[in-house]
C-alpha cells in the first residue's frame, strides 16, 4: 500500500515539474514564465520529497526531506518576486496581450519604492493636506495668561 502512495506522489510530482518545463516554453513573457515555473516546480519538488520521505522510512532522511521542502516553499516565492521586481525595473517587455499593468505609475524608479497610489493621486493628497494645514484652528495662536 505504501508503495502505491510513493508511486502516486512521485508521479504527480514529476508531472508537475514536466508542466513547469512546458510552461517555460509556452508562456510568452518573463512574468508568466516565472509564475508557472515557481508554482509548478515547487509543487513537484514537494511531492517528490514527500514520496522520498515515505520510501526511506528513516528519521534522518525524513527530517532532511521536510527541511528541504520547508526552505524551497519559503524561498521560491520570495526569489520569484525579487526576480520579477528586477525585471520590471529594467523594463522587461510584457506580453502584448497583457491587459492591465497594475504597477504603472506606482513604482518610483529613482527611489525603488512601491506606492499604493499613483503619483497624481499622491500630489492631490499632498495639496489637500497643505490646504488643511493653512486653516487656523481655534486656540492655536492664543497666548497663555
């Protein structure tokens, strides 16, 4: 029974890695390739490591497999995000079918800071804040007796 579980886990893991490699070839731009590869390869590696942990039935191998699985699951999305951010910074071309660029106008290329609002919205808020500061509040300019 355990052999069937090992076979199923490793087979599904190998299929996930195969789909990741096919996705690398089929996706039109860096961002989509990165997304497909990160998700599918992480799943595939995880399933193969779990299958290996069941196969060897040794505490040392199982603990190593789980540690590798933990670190791959932890570092893979972070590294993919950093690679995508670097690609966006150097203006890697997006696929012509990309409908929406949600970062357009929100990423300051000189300071490398990502804002939640566009630069125009920030200017409007800044001007509104300056106007509210000019209004004198009662009791602010009174002198103590």
